[in-house]
C-alpha cells in the first residue's frame, strides 16, 4: 500500500463498472462451461425410469434424493442464513454481511460444481451432478464464508469474488489430495472446510493488514439489534450442524451416527462456552461474541470424526474442550494476533474455525487410529473407512497417520494459497474501502435514511414518559 | 371513490365488528364444509395398515409422506416466513406485512383444500387429502401472497380476506383448466401461481388506484433494520425454492432434477441482479430492493420447466436473463407503470412474479416442444409429460402449443378475475385506510410506544462520544 | 423474601463463580454418566451393516433416521429458534430470552437423554440412543422452555439450570407413568409437555411471587422491533408444529395423519385469534401479543389426538375453540391471575400451554374413547392404540378413562414438582435480579452501547425532513 494511500485519503470504491463486469463475464463463463461439461447424474436424469429397472431398484425412494435432500436444505440454510446472519453483528455492516455472503456463495457454488465435478464426478467427458454434488458445492463455499469472516468489512465485493474464484479452486485441489490421494475421511470437513478455510482467510487478512484500522474502531462493535440478528445465524448453524456433518456420510448408520455425535458435541460446547464467557469477564457477565461463536466450535471439532464410532461421551468431551478453547481464544488470543502478528480477524474465525478445525483433524486421526473390528463389526469396519480395493490392507493406525497428514496438507495449502490470493487482492484495482470507511455499508450500498428521522420522531420528544 | 373521500378526510377503518364477523363466519363455514367433504386420503387413514398389504406395499417408507413432507415444510416456510418477511421492508408496516400474510394464508389454505379438492381429489362424495394436498393448498395461497404484494399497505384485513376467497376460487378454476383440460405441466407454478397471481394483483391495484398516494410517500421507504428483516424473507424464499419447484413433481428423478435446475437458475440470477443493480445506479452502489427481490426471479422462471430436462446450463441461462429483466424492471418499468398506467405496485411484483412468470411459461413451452425420446428415454418421455390415456398420441410440439395456451388462459383469468375482485374491493364497506395513513401499522394494530422513549434514552444524550 | 430485600436494595447478581461452577461441574457429570451409560442404538451403530442383513432389512432407507430426521430438525428449530425468539418480545431482554433458552435447552437435552434413556431405552446396562431419543430429549426440554416463559426476566441463569435439572427429572417420571404405566397415547405431548410444563412453571412463578414487580413495569412491554423478532419465533413454531405432533408417531399413516390434523387445527386457530383480538379491544385493533401466542394454541390442543382419527374437521373445531380460549385468557385471565392469585406469568403460558394443554388432553381422551374398529380398520385400531400384549383387551372407553387419568397425574406432578422446585429457587443463593432490574439484559449480559449514540446520530438532527 503505497504513498497514494495517505491516511484519510479517499480511495476509489466506485463499483459501477468493475462489479458488473466481473459478475457478467464470470456468469457467462459459467454458462459456457456448464454447457460443455455439466449434465444430470443418472438419478436426476429422465432415463432413470429405465435405468432403475436395469439396476433392479425396486422403489423411487431409493433415489439418493430422498437420502440427502433434507440434509442438503439444512446445509443450504447454514451457508446463506447461518453465515450471512452470523456476520451481521456489526452495527453498520448488515447489508454487506448478508449481501456479499449471498453474492460470493451464489457464484462459488457454480464454480465449485465445476471444480469438484472435474475431480470427482467426471465421466466420459461430462460432469454428472446430483444432490450430493449440490451439498459438496455448498460445503466448498462454506470454506469461503469462513475466510470471509476474517476480512469482513474491509474488502470490496469484487475482491470477494476474486477470492472466491481462487479459494474454491484451491479447496477442490486440497480436497482431491485428501480424499483421493491420501484416502482420508473428512465428511464434515474439519480439515477441508474449517482448517483450510480459516488459515487461508487468516493469511489473506495478514497480507491485507491495515495499520490504521483503528480509524473505524467505532464501527467494529455491535448494537443491541445487530446482536439479535447475529443470533439467528448462530442458532441456524448450531441446529443444522448435525445435518452438515452427516450430509455426505454413507447411507444408513453412518449418517445416523454423525448426526448424534454432532448433536452431543454441540450441546456440551454451549455449557463450557457460557462458563468461560462468565469466568473470564471481571463482572461475570456473558459476552454475546462468545455465545454467537464459541458455541459452534463443537460442531467444527467433530467434523472429521462424527461419522466414526466417536461415541456420545467422546463427542461431549470434544465439545467440552472446544467451548473452552474457543472462548479463551476470543478473550486472549485474538488481541495478540492483531497486535503481535498483525492478523486482523473481524469475526474471530481463528477461534471458531481455526483451532477447532485443527482439533477436529486430530480427533479424527485418533478416532481412526484406535478403530477396531470389535467396535465397528467386520463389515462396518471396512465400510466406515472404505478399506477396499488398493486400501484393503491399510490398518487403522496407518489411517490415523494419513489423517494427520491431511491436516498438514490443508495447512500448507491454506498458507500458500492465502499468501498468493492475499497478494492478488492487494493490487490497487479492486476498489477496497479506506481505513476510515471500513465496516460501513454506505460505501457499497444504497442505505436508507436513519430510523430516527421522520417516522419514529413524529411523536417525540414531548410525550416521552419521565423515566425513573 | 366519490366525493366522500376528500383528501385528508379520515376514513372509517374501525375493524371491531367487521373483521371478527368475517373471520368467525368463514371459519364456521370451513368447519361445516370440511365436515361434509374432507376426509383423510388412503395413506393418512388408519386403514392404510390393511390397505398397504392389499396393495403389496412392502414398507412404511413408501408412504407419500416420506417423499414429500420435507419439501412441504420448506414450502410452508416460504409462504409464511418467506413472503411475510420479504414484505417487511416498509419502515412502519412490519406487523401488517407478516400479520396479514399470516391471516390470509391461514384462511386461504383451508379454502384451497376444499376448492382444489373438489377439482382434483374428489372421490365418492369426499375430498381425500394427504400431504400433496397440503402442498397444493400452500401453492394456491402463494399466488394470493404474490397479489398481496401489489396492494401491501393500502388495504384492510377484511379486504385481504375477501380477495383471498375469490382468488383461491379463481386459482382453482384456472389450475383445473390448465392441468386437466389443457393437460399442461406446471409443477412449480410459473403460470398458475406467478403469472396468474401477479397479473391478478396488478389488476386489483389498478382498480384500487389512489391518485393521492404521495401523501404517505414518506412511509413507503425502508429503514436499515426493516431491510434486514426483509432479507430473512428473501433468503428463505431463495434457499427453499428448489423444494417449491420439486415438491409435487413425480417421485424419483423428476423431483431430483427439478431441485437441481432451480438451484442453478437461482445462483445465476444472483450474479446478474448484483451486476445490474450496480450498473443502473449512478454511484454504482447496490440497491437492497433489487437484492431482496430480483435474486428470486430465477426461481419463478423455471417453475414450469424445472422438472423437465432443462439441463443445468439451460437453467443458468434462464436465471441469467431473469436477474437482468427483473432488476431493469424495478429501475425503469415500475415508475412508468405507476405514472402512465396508474398501477401502484408496492412490492414490485410485476418484476419478481409477472415478467419472470411469463418467461417461465414460455421457457416451459419451449422445453416441452423440443423434448425428444432420445433426451428423456422412451419411458422417461412418457412419464415426464404423462403422455398416457387420451394423451398417448400428443407430440412434444403440440404439448408446447398447449403450454403456451396455458399462459394465455392464466393471463385472461388474471385480468378478468382481478377486475371483478378489484371492483368488489372498491366498495366503501371494507374499512381500507385513507391515503395519508397507508403503509402505517398504527391503523389496524396496537403499536408499542417508540423505541427511543424511556429505555434507550436513559443514558442519552450526555454520554454520546464525540463522533468525528 | 426477608428483611434483606428492602425495595430498591441491590441484590448480588454476580455470576462469575456461580454460573461457571454449575456449568462445568454439571457438564463433567454428563460426560461421566454418558461414558458409563450411553451408547449408539443399533441403527446408528457401525454393526448395523451386519445386523440389517440378519434382520432382513433390504435397504438403508429403512433406517429410522430417514423416517424421523426431517421432523427432528423441525422440532430442534422449534426449541431453539421458536421458543428463543418468541420470548424476545420484551424490549430489553432479547439476549436473555434467546441466550438463556439456548443454555437451558443445551443442558436439558443431555440430561433428558439420560433420564428418558433409563426409563425407555435401557438395555443390558446401557442406554442405546437413536434419532427418536434426540426428538424425545428435545420434547422434554420443550416443557422446560414452556415453564421458562412464566419466569422470563425474573430469574438468573443459575436458577434456570437448577429448574431444568429438576424439571427434566420430573418430566421423565411423569412421562413414564403416563406412557408405560397408564399406557396412554400422547405423541405431541398435550399432557406430558404442555400441561405439565405450564402448570409446573405457573407454580414456580407463584412461589417466586414478587409483590413489587411494578418497579420494572416500564420494561415489561415490547418495542416495534422486538415484536418483529418475536414473530420469527411464532411462525417457526406455527409452521413446524405438524412435525412436532407427528415426530414420534408410528411410521406411515400415523405420522401422515398427525401432520394433517395439526395443519388444520393451526389454520383455524389463526382465524379465531384474529377475530377475538380485534373483538376484545375497544378500538378493534389487533394486538401482537395475541397473534404471537394464541395462534399456536391449536397446535398444543391436538398434541394428544393428532395421530388419532380426529379428522380434519375435528381439528378445525379444536383450533377454532382454542384460538378463542387463548385470546380471551390473555385479555381477562392473565390480569386476574396476577392480582388475585399472585401468579406473574411473563409470557402468558397459561393461555398458550396451560388451558390448550388441558383441552388437548380432554380431546385426546374423547377421541380415544369413541374410537371404533370401523373407523380405524381392524389392524389400524390395534396399531393406533397399541392394544397388544397385556393391553390386548383394553377397550376404547377404558383407554379414554386412562387418558383422562393422565391429565390428572400430569397436573399433580406439575403442582407438587413446581412447589418443590419453586421452594429451592427461592433460596437466596442463586443470584436472581432485584425487582427493579427484572426484564433487563444489562444484569447478566455485556450489552453494547445504545444504537442512537455515534453512528445513527451522525447525520441528525439537522437533516430531518419536515414531517407533516
């Protein structure tokens, strides 16, 4: 950030040509690429009527749609309402939080369908999509929403679209390495979504460091109503997380188990979050920042292991620990990250996705390493870890080692990718806001006149009751 | 509106006898009619335990409940939260938006169960209902919610109930003509719900034209928080629209396909809406009105074709176009409709449901007309268009023609019905608000004292920080 | 409440050690008890892969997960968003409403899994859990949320946790008596959840009577936006109630039927609520308190009978009556309960859960008593009331008698339990707020600065348009 950016100098945040150009060109590219590559998968294609007879499928209910669509819709709500509203806590950035999240996610899911499709659903020259692809696209975008949390309020919509383009690409590569090359299990994405997303976002925000950000300090807080809106996001993330962690697990017991483990972990996490929120505050009062965020850490932290035989009490233990780690992180770590490491993390994603994501990867590695045929049953054991084909001879402890390797790969990809993308976003062409106009909707949005004017004040101030 | 309505003269908006009378009498009528006509369908009746054995149904999971209930609940959320909150954008009409929507929808679904039941589920003197009937009743009410958007803030609850009674009736007739007589496909209701609902509502609001409506101009805008509430509605409509368009499609691949097509169309629509919202505004800023509404046009516009082999890229194209058409409509068309045609369209339903609904009808006609056995498979082709019985010999191009006829019929029904109902609503007995009290909850609701008084202002104004 | 509590004297509401201690100790206890007792049920265990072959289950879709998970998620939303937001109507208690509800529910579901598990899912020394247990745990906590409504704003979070511990325990005992000993049907919990929860909560608030509560009268009302947030809760409860009442019904027609009956009852209830809300107010205006609450009474009142052959018109009648009873209760009964019986019922749970719960129990008893093989079919009759084993010879009229006994038992348990727990909560060690700081988030929460300061008032007041 050169001489041109003397403090207080207005930046060019004019979006009129830049944003439409990027949106339209990229959407045209999507149409062309979808036209060339994307077709319906067999269970969504009208030919299924014939195919199901050939495949001896006796009932329409066997269509994958009925196994996964309810979970898909829950995940969909988490991405658009969950993340969008959770980030609404800032007093004057509600439009940006929910609107830009909407924009980047709507673009991201299209690009993710392509990227993940090329890696995982590419058959005879076409990407064949079904409901599982939609879930995976939402998942991929989830990692972008995580990263968005770190740079919330400090970037233009064009920057966010650029970041989405690159992050989705890197996500798909990382996911391919983990799931296909390392043969790692990560159904709820502790590693691929949360660890990768968080450290990617933190690296980006480090590179976009704004030394004079205190100029907009007055806008970084919440107000009463914005905190209530944020709780909408929190609760939908919390309630639907069991669907998130079970959405792409194997049919049957694995989905069932993943939901139960996540339910338990999240419940425990609420208790320890409340405990430490009160404990770490001199007056013993609860802090909405913790309740809005740390209560969710338990869902992140069983993202890898939820579909395994973690057991309900194992889940409670993980949730117990993560509520503490996350809350402590908000109180002690976030300020240090900013002052020492120059990492300005608007939403505290390091506490909600970073550390819990790492814990989730480790818990997954351990849970895999200690798996036995006794606990899973002979067939269940093979099915749970997909120890078939060339992985027929892999042992649990080796699987645990590969799981651990998955964490490392995700971190490396996040740091390297984040550095690259951060560098690109630093170019002075994307229309990011000046330091003093960060966290302010007014830069990119038509904001209606203030509430107080006309309507509310019509009656005032004469008829105010004399308050005690 | 005669001499009695000199500007500024207070109208009689007293609801105390009118509203209770209508609610109670009509609800009693519902009870009587339900008592005479409505019974459980076979899959909801306790006899199913025996019947399923006779019908050789091997598992309870084959009950239609499990195919459709998750989609039903999503549709239900769209009608009550989606429409209710979307219309909350007005600064002082939140109670009316969500409350009157609640009222008319709760009455409408009952009347729709009867009307649609007589046309479609009438067997041996009884209407036999199941989960599909509940979805269809919600759909029918959806068209009333659409029309409500045009007259939002300008009508009394009694007027809304009267409109609901008539519109549900006309909807059922129109639906019967399209689905049964013309044998048209319209699972997501581009024609029956959106085209019909929008042009019906626009005709009604034309007839209820208020030349002096600028007297309440100051209340026609939004405030910051009301825009955030409206985004709750927008997002739930957007997220659950795949469920809407697939809810009553055939079991299996058709439901699966409809969800995917809608997902794609909506994603593309967001990008072009954002692009044109910025492009058409001098300062290049995004306008919440567009984001709240035009992003949904893609769902409307694949309402007919989503269950067909539209393909994902076809859906992207439709969404791409509709985001543009709808946003352009808000900027250029809505003001013209009001100034030239005297159509005062509070929510801009012409842009969100009218034009996209027409596009949806056309896209459906084209998609049907170009269908081939090659694309659908021999059996899938017959199943998709139900070319059985007396329609065994109908060709795709003929089907396309009938689809197009369905658009025309829906338009004619909307204009004629809207004119009739508008005339009825113009009678000076329903307690509608005066021009200067439109868009104001205070007329029909007990509104709590203003926020500023007592609590918030306790600390003020001495301790305000000196803002820069 | 002794001499120490002279009016105006500050109480010790310091939570720093009390709340963390309770949260952490109890959560550790949960972990230990889960470790000893809780394991995955057969359909969530990895052994299912083998077991399903032994049990001749042909498809993964037969897993109970797919029958119940969508309903579970709806119920989950009702508990956390439904109740949490419904109670947000108070102008300055939004954090407490949603946050404390979150806390007590998160603890309660864990304790309920254990308590209900010991009574209902205890096999060879272990509690085996599946999705049905999760639903039942949510149900149990639902009764605590009901009771919370009576004491909202007047209790500390520690008191709420203590109440939850006891109420969940008593709920499980009462439920065991009803379902197992009396062999009563109550799938939607008119008796076990609503009657028990309401009268338990009313007894507790009676014992915690605060004669000087008018000191915080100014905070007991709502403001415009808090009423809109509350409508989020109302609508989610209203929309998902069909899932609530059908969630644990038998697979197939019973679930299907329960959803339809509840849908009908709720629709009718909205109409009569609106009618009486207008009728009972001098100016004929609608009151948000009624719309937010009484519209839900129809769901409560078919909680027992929804899965029976109540029939759609029967449901309409029940909803019709309950909308009236509940609204009349808000207008006439609540003030009398406070002035005469010293029952301070913040949310009016007597009108929403108490009376409708009783009606629900009675309607259930009657519906059971008049059941015939003709109406249910021979097999359906046996299945609906589980007239097997030692209940093989029970007749419908006897069943009706036992159903009625279930109401009485629930009431007795509620009064006795409420008296006990109220006495415990009255101990001066739990940190409850003083009379003048009730209904005020500031006591237990870090509350952000007021909205008016800095941001909103930046532009004001010079540029206010001259309002007419």
